[in-house]
C-alpha cells in the first residue's frame, strides 16, 4: 500500500434520483443526526439512528434478489 492512501472499502454509483432519495431522508427528519448508508450487493439503503430505513436505489439490476436478502428489522 502506498503511503498516504487508505484502502477502498466500498463504492457505488449514485444517480440523481438516488441523491434525491437520500436528501428526502434528511428533509423529513426533525434532528440533525447523521444517516448511515448501507452498501449492499444490489443496492443502497439509508438508515437513521432510530432504525428508519429507506431504499435509496439499485446499484445493479437483480429483480428477484430483494426477496432472497434478509435485512435487519
């Protein structure tokens, strides 16, 4: 590893619609707490400290994948 560089842990491509969904997550909240992004194999979720989850958008097309993946409550 080159000095001064941190290893890449995760990345995703965001569309303008995904950014709008994320912005919505902040607009409807009454607090200024951060929102956690979960990068999963097929998509991105935003999760608040209170456990509210919002699907931000798919990172690749996998139509039947959502039924197989179990997400925390």
